[in-house]
C-alpha cells in the first residue's frame, strides 16, 4: 500500500494549482485595473506550470497498478483546461462595469464611481476554476475511498459557485441550486455505496479491497455497494438515471461554465468508475455487467432522442453529452486488455469470460479526448452567438445571456467562414465520421465489446450514432446555410475579447479533431493504452496462472 506521505509527494501539480487559485483571488480583488486584467493570465500560467510539473514529477506507483493513469488524466485535464480558460475569458465582471460607469440605474454613487471588490467575481471565478481542475488530478491519484470521495467533491463544489456567480441572473441561480441539490443527493448515494464496500471488506484502501475480493470473491454486500456507487457516480457522468439535470443546468449556466461541466466532471466521474470497478477486476461479475449494459443503452438512447426535439443549442449539446456518456460506459464493460481463448458465457463463479478483448479502458480515455475536443469546439462557437438582453427588475439588474437557438446559427459561414468550418468538423466528429478523431474513438470503444461477444451493445451504438446524425447535421446545415435577415453578427454579441479567444480555442480544437484522427491517432491511443499497461486485473492474472500448463513436479 502507498502511504499518505508518499501520495502527497506526488501532488505537486495540484499544489501548483492551489497556489495559482490564491494568486487569482489576490489579483482579482486588486485596486489596479491592470492587475485585475492579469487574472486570466495568472490562471493560464498556473495551468502551464502544473502541466509541466505533472509530466516531470509523474504519478508515482499507483495502488491500482495503473501507473500512467494519473499523469495521462492530468495532462488531458490541464490541456483542456487551457482551452476552457480561453472560452471563459471575457466574462463580464459586475465590479468592472461599476468602475467604468456602466452601473445599472439605481446604483449608489459610491458603487457607480469606482471599483467595488465586494461585487467582483473575476478572482473567485478563476480560483474556483483551478480548484475544480485540481480535483480531477486528485481523483486519478486516489488510492482510498475517502480520498476518492473528497476529490470528487473538490471537482463538483467549485462548479456550483461558478454557475451562480459567473453571470448572476435568475436562470443561473436556478441552475446552481438545482445542480447543488441533485449533486448532494448523488453524493449521498455513492457514499452509502462506499460504506457498504467498507462493510463487506473492512478496508477503504482500494488495493486492500482488491486483494480481499481476489481472495474471497465479490460478496452480495460488496456488489450492492458497487451498484450504489455506480448509480451515484452517474450524476458526475450525466448517465441514466442521474442525467435529468443536464439540459436545464447547461441552458441556465453561462456558456463557458456549461462547456466546463460537459468535460471536467464527466472525466472525473469516469476515472472514478474505473478505480471503483478495479476493486473487483475484469471480467466484471454478471450483475455489474447487466447494470452497466442497461445504463449504457438507456443513456445513449435517451440522450439522442431528447436532443432531436430541442430548439436551443445548449440543450442540444447537453443531451449530446448524455448520449456520449452512454457510449463511454462501453469502455467500462470491456475493461483493460484481457485473456484470449475463453468464451463469452457466465462461468461457475458468475463471471463473464471474454475472447481476446482489447483495452476498453484505453478506448474510454481516447474517446474522452475526442469527445472533449469536439464539445469544446462547439461550445466555444455557441458562446460567440450570445445575444444579450437586459433584465429590468430591481437596481441589481444585469445583462442576461439568452440561449442561442438554431436560427442564431444561420449565416455563420458568411460572418466567420473558418468558425463555420470548425463547427462542421465538430459535428462530424461527434457523429463519428472518418477520418476525424470521433470515428477512431468509436472504433476503439466498439472493438473490445465486439470481442467480448456483447453484440447488442455495439448495435445500440451504431443505431444511436445514426440517430444523432439528425441533429448534428441540422446544426451543420443551418450554420452553412444562408444569412438570416436581421441576424446580429457574432462579434456584436459581447465584448471584443470574446472573438479572439473563443474563436481561437474553437479553431485550435477543430484542428485537433483532424490531426487526432489521422497523424496522431496511433500515438494518442498508445499513450492511453500505456496508462493501463501495468496491470489488467488481479482476477485476469489469476486466470492466466490457472490456465498455464503445469510444470514438472519438483
């Protein structure tokens, strides 16, 4: 087992982010406008420093044997964090508006005349942004159920504040409250599941739990605890039955925060599921295979069907996120690289044996990358289409962000041809059209499941991908169609900073969709595969020993 001191020694990237969060708070509340403008830059420098430290320090020895997982997740998370940071730049600050004389009617002369740190949200937004990202790295480094729970909450708790404060409107506050209470309920569910796992094994250390299960087999109490943990973690991943919040929260939250919610908590939830399921090892017990199969099919189907009837783009992307969570569950079913030469039938121990399946967990990581690139591209462009409206109630009225619909996309190719092409690439990648990275991602997810003999799940994946083509192509065709009369230009929808940073992020991510699906696809998948190379599963190893021919006695 890894001691707490040894584990803390591997947390230097998170320590760097913590220092960056404190620095953002200081610069965001500084009286000097120049210092305040540097707040996003401080956050970016902190992320770059954490990224470098993550590569240099590494992750140390993982108690689950996945020695490359922590580094892979940190590099992915911090790199995407830089892109999400670019999408966030330009969020208006109430205190800045007051200081510049743009205070709403009814504001006091003191508020209208200068910077009011009590109204500023710039420092705290970027501080919570960094704190939540640090939680993602800690989830991947978790070797204990208590550590894992606290790391997951570190990912989630800052997002509640980010939703409510990034643009303080009634819709954002409603989304934050809804997200908070549903998040609290889901936390109670998976924490109760963790308690049952502890009751069944007597350990909270993941390695100790795994060794206990390898020696005695999974008990009914252990399986019940894992089932509850899976259902609770469905909230983080936006899977059925905890998916219902997604559309309302994404629509009410500012677009940069919605983009963050679509990527970071989902990644944390799936990494946590990998670690939790690793305690019983692959092949998974039949009850867990059935549970995950049901979750996968219902999640992908509900997400795609509900996306068909939406008219607001952020609601479409919310249900798209739900559908892709269903696809990602397939990687959990396949698990890491396993034995060949067995059958896809339950054996006497209630386990599903498999026939030469590939590395489903590496496929899961690769698909997370492909999904994140396409989603960040789309959300960055949606953020350029905002049409502000002014709330009229009370002296604290703020600009409210409307939720763009399909008609707001019309004529995008005339206003921003490059962004129109970027949006087309993101939609095609989410559909899974070759040679983009989304196609490669679906292939590496489906192949291990096919080799397991779970063909119905692969058929469900193909059918749902076809269904998703309807709304993805609708977005693409609308954006590439003619100009809508009277439609406002994207650059008129907000401050000038929106266009260079959000547009740049969208273009860079779109380039990644092409390059990641062609030139760098093999390298990216190999790096994900190495994250799980050190250990497939103790039960697989035990099966390999049992299947090996016996040597001569003595």
